[in-house]
């Protein structure tokens, strides 16, 4: 009945994203990169790198965050809709809470 | 309801309505599905979005009356100098519970009622994406609302105002359990909203009928969709705030205790990050409703549909960047105040776009002033007044003058009553024949409308004056001595406001009378025609009230205003449109019925949503009174979740009549 | 009241994980009568799964929840008595180890999903089991850490810092616990063949939730533990 009239590509897409994701080996590689980044993060807290400390740590955090989201959570290979819904929430969270904290003069010192 | 599992016997259109009802099972084994089609069980365990919508509406209406009575007591107290009706303490509880009830237990669930009932119908779906979660939302809301109001009998309601500012909400300042009930109650109704939001967003994204692209969706569905997005992201913010409040009050944390070095502004930020999107959560559904009503009674398409859609979405987004305008008087610092002031003025733009679109929809139309139309036009006028006084708050210096005066009370009542409530009433009159199959009385409806408009202006209009004269909001009595002279005499305007409240009350009473007259047992009101208003959108391409499976066949959509385009043909040339009727609404519906889908598969009812919802107030009482109750509640919840997960997808085959043997249709059923 | 959040989350989770056959069924409200094929009932406007959409919406919503808790902590992290602050309490090597454990559990989770997509049931269950085990190890580490802090005098109500710290990490811990329950339930469902829908998708849902819990910890680890050092 309705089958023929609805998005005929849906099954293809399903099939597609099963084949486009990373292989198990690649997952292990990604994990090793994440582990290495974590090691760097921890190391950074022990060696003095001066004013770079905060930006480096935050940068590494963001890299780790998105590596997991993009690869482990499949956002890179999945339909855009999933990512968009998640990023709206993420973006709003970052925006409103950063703005709220800034009104406390939180970032001034 | 359990017939849902039965394929409908198609070719036999004449007997469509008289399918044999399934036999109610007498054996309620742990994992069976309920099957009743009549009686209270058919409502309590239903997963039909229409029944759920109706129940949402009925419960919200009850809370509307309750909140109205609370308002009446407030106004009686303030009618004359040195009011004695309420004590200061009771007065605090009254305005807090009035606001909480109206916002969380009336407008939000009433909007949810409309969204639940009409989103699936407007997008051509047979139900929502997760029918059992839908039932869960309803019951969680109902139990949460009841839980919140039991505080009246258990030491008194909350008394901190609806935004419950810290540290005033801490135990030393509010020693009864009222605030605990408030916090836990809102936590529970918040879960209802969150679950509902996820459900309806998935429904809109994924359950649309073939051909219905997002930009062909009826405008109400669009606005309701934006509202669900707002709820999805706003609810967790208040959840955090309420958890902090609970930890503060029940477990000794000091998140808001100034003496411990805390920053009470934290509460204000969390509350208003939620609270400002909440304002749009309240009004956008009504904007959606009147955007349906205005075109129908102007006999014109909605002017600039994409603009209405995108301004709605823009309001949804910008609404996240203006919350601190509720906090101008709290010492945010000049930069923050300036930034939020500008953002607040900016949000007036998309709102203005909407008002222009509505006005231009009316412009040059063949207007019919039915009650629904009157309420819709009333919304435009009254909401504009509220919007304009809102712009005066965006100007920070002027806002500082108005903060915590009755001017604010006047403003938000014009926005919420003039915006949200009038829109909801417009929806009642417009969709009543769709939902209940009978038209409400138009003459009584017009009395209803004019009394409500007169009442609301008499009530809330004078509050502008008494506010600018300096009467603080939440003051439980005023004295003649300081009431002032002449035109600006507080006493006169307070009396007018109180009289206005009762005019308003009579108006709303007429609505209830109207329902009674229409539906009383020996009512002479005939069944409504299938298309009483010459409507435009998809929900009308089915019988009224719709059957449980909504559409005889899943509609194929090719245009915005699909129903209109099926009825009318464009015979104009080039850019000139001229529509002539080619079919009546009844014929369109008949055509659909004649081509009905052979097999319609609907979800079976379930006990578990209600059981799971019941566990929440049990746990909430546990937080207040006894930890053992938390454990008991958690046990009920666990049991319900197992039941939920393990119950069979369908009612048992033996629940169907005729039984399986020898019935081709039923055999197919048994394999489902 | 954390129970209500828990039950809410569990309910979502259980719905998503265990309930796949109902879900397939729910899709059917579109009017499909084709139950023979694997794709029976999956006729949706976007061609996407309802449950997966719901899961991502839920995770988007959770961002705002954890955002609020993290902000509260960031605001209050310096408000403590002199000898009971992050600098005195944090044991970075220990927390790094537990963080590493949680990160590893993300790997095993993703391998479970991958095995499930290959319809390799045996490995799916093994990887899910390992994931649950690593999650349990992380949780044990957190409980140990809390106990140490408590012995050193940091109770829930000691200071604004302690309240907001325990609230934030406690919420995360509750999420981990729910994840473990989901993993164990998933293994049970797979063994008893109670997942009548698309098993791979059910496993993937648990995976999404689990990875989300992991990325929240990635943020907490940096903002809460590493930066004050």
C-alpha cells in the first residue's frame, strides 16, 4: 500500500551506513589515539607549559569529545538529522551556560 | 480498543462502524494486554492519541477552574483596603499556586492536549511514534498535578512565588513542605513534558504521510513542533534547578545559602534559562491555533506561511538568549544588562512578523466572525497590548522602575491570558466539532467571548495603572491611607479589577454551560457536518470524531492546505488564482473511505504507563516523609518497567471475536 | 528525587533497548501489513528509525542537564575551606586510571555494536559483558574515591564545592549504573532471544547511551580534575 510511495531509499541508506563505518581495526586505532591524547592530557598537568596549559587541555578535551561522537557514535557516517538534533542541544548548552557564567564575572578571574 | 489489532473489513464500507467488539478478557495475567473497548478501562489504559488528548484537555480544564478559583480569592482579598479574606501566609500560597497551576497544570497540558490530538491528524499518521510513552506522559502529568495540589492538605501550598527565588525558598524562610511539594511536583510534570516532547518530535519528523514535506505541514503542527523542541531543551535546565533545590531543602546542601558563600543568582539564572523559553512554550501553540483559524474564516491562505514558520522557529531560538531580562533588577552589571536588553528588543521582531502575517491574512478576506474567529482576532489585539508593554520592559531603566509592581502582572496576563488562553479557546470552538462531533452554540459562544474580553480588560487593564502608581505585586493588602487621590486612586482600580475577575469568571462559566447544553443527554444539538467551517488542513479529511485509526487510508499529500486543494480547483490563469469548488468536504471524505486501506495495524493498550507513572508521586512522597516510600516507589517503577518491556505486542488472539479458527483475517492476526 | 530521574532514564533506556519488538510494532501504526521481511513496518518519512531519533533527542536534552550541573560546579569549585579543595584531594593518577577504564569500555562497546551488525551474537555478548565489567570497575573506582574524600572530611554538605562536586559526579555515576543495567539486560535479552526486532539496532542504542556517558566524563575529567591541578 503505502510502501511504494514512501522514501524508497530508506533501505539503501540503512544498508549503506552498515558498510561505511570504520572497521574493528580502525576502531582500535581510534581508541589508541584517544588513549594517547589522554596520556598527553595527564602529562600536561605534570609539566609546566605556562599560559598554554588551559588552551591545550581544553583543545584536547574537544578533540576527544568529537572523536567519540563522530566515530564511536557514528555521527560521521549516519544521517545528518541525528547529528543536528544532538548539536542543537550541545550548542544551546554551551551558549546558555557560558553566557550565564559570564554574568557572574566568572571568566574575569 | 483492542480491535486495533484486527484488520478492518474493507469492502464492507456500510458496516464499517459495527465491527464486533472483542471479548474483554477476564484473566489479567501479568503480561497480558488490556482489551476493553468501553468503560473506564478503555480510557485508563488507552494508547490512542485522541483519547489521551481528550484526557489531557479534561484534566487541564479542571486545573484551569482550580487556578481560577485561586485567582478569585486573590482578587477578593485585594478588592478593598485591609482585606481580611486571606491571611498573609495563605495569600502567599494562593498566588504561588495560582501561577503554578495556570502555567504548569493548565496552559502547558492544554497545549499538550491539542498537540496530542491534532499533530497525528494533521500529518496524516495513525498515532504518535511511541503510543505507550504518550500514555505515560499523560499519567505522569496527572499524578504530578494531583501530587502538587495535595500540599494544600498537608501543611499548605508553596509560598515563594512561581519563580521561587532563592534563598527565600530555603527551609528557614519557608518551613512547611509546600516548596518541597512544588519542586517535586514540577519535577514530575517535567518528566511528562520531556517524554511528550521526544515523542512528538519523532512523530513530526518521522510519521508524516507520504508527500507531506516539512514545509507542507499545517501551521499548528509547526508551532507545536517548535514548542516541543523548546521543551526538550528547557526542561533539563529546570530539572537541574529543582534538584539543587531539593538537595538544599531535604539533604542539607547549601547551593543557595548566602551565609555559606553561595550565589542566589544561580537559581535565578537556571530558572529563567528555563523560564523564558517557557513563555514561548505557553504562547506558540496558541499562535499555531489562530494561524489555522484565521485563514479558514478569511477564506484565504495564511499570508506568508514560510515567514510564519521561520519566525516561529526564530522565536524559538532567540528565546534562549533573553532570559536575563527577568533579572535586570538583580545587579547583573551594565554589560549583561545592555546585551540582554538588545536581545530582548530583537525578539520583538519575529513576533511582530507574525502579527503582520495575521493581519495580512485578514486583509481583503471574506471574514466570518464565528466564535473561533472572534477569539483569534481577540488574541491579536490583546497579545499586541501585552507585547507592547513587554517592549517597555526591554528598556532596562524603565524595567527597573516596573520590576515587582502590578505593571508586570498586567503585562504577563495580557501575554498569557491574551495570547495563550484566548488562542486555546479559539481552538476549543474551532475543533470542538472535530473532536466531539457536535458544534458548540455560536450565540452562547459569542457571549462567552465578549464577557471574557471585557473581563480580562477590566481585570488586567487597571493593573497597568496601579502598577505604575507603585502597588507592588504579591502585597497581601493595601491601605486606604496610601491609596492616592482622584483618577489614580488604587482603591477604585483594585475594585474594578476584582469586578473584572468575576465578569471573566462568568464568561468562562458560559463555556462550561455551552458544553453542557451541547452534550447533555437530551440535547437537541444535531451532529456537526463533517466540514462545518470549510476548513483547509488534513485533520478534516476524516470523519468527526475520527475513528480510532484516524484515516480510512493514509492520505497522499501534494500541497499545503491539502483539504482545501482537494475541494477547490484553481481555474485562474498565470498568477491570478481563482478557485471553484469541485467537491464538497463530505465527498472528499467519502472518497477516502471508499478507497480504505485493507489492513490497519494499531498499537494495543497497556497497563504499564499508568503503573509506572504512579510510582513517581510515591517516590516524591518518600523524599518528603519517609525514605522507605522511595524504595517502594522504585520497586513499583521497576516492576512497571519489566512489565512494559515484556508484555506482548498484541492482545491475545483469544481476545478477539470471532476466535482464530477458520477466520482468514484472524489467522493473519495471530501471526502478528 | 534522583529516583525519578533514574526511573525516567531507565524507562527510556528499557523502552529503547528491550522493547524492540514493540517498537517495530509501533512503527506499524503507519498502516503496514508486511511482517514477513526484516524491514516490516519501517516505513517512516525520513527513512530513519524512530528509536534512534528518540535516543539522539534524549541525548541532546541530556547536554542541557549536564551543562547545568557542570556550570554549578564551575561556579562553586573555589568555594571550600582551605584544606579541603581540589588541590588537596585530587589523586590524578588514580582518576586517570579510572578514566582510562571508561574510555576502554567505549572501545569494547563499539566492538559490540560492530559484532552485532555482523550478526556475530557470541562476540556481541562477550564485548557487552566486558563493557559492563569495565563500567563496573569505573564505578567501583568512583565509590572508592568518594570514600577516600569522605574519610578526609569532605562530606556532601561540607562546602559548596563538595555539594556541587558530589552532585555532578553522582549524577554521572547514576548514569553509568543505568548503563550497566542496560548492558546486562541486553545480554540477557540476546541470550533468551527476546529482542524480536533488529538486534543490531538495539545494541547500537545502548552504545549511544554508553558513549554519551563517556563523553560527559571526558569533559568532567578535564574541567573538574585536570584544570585545577
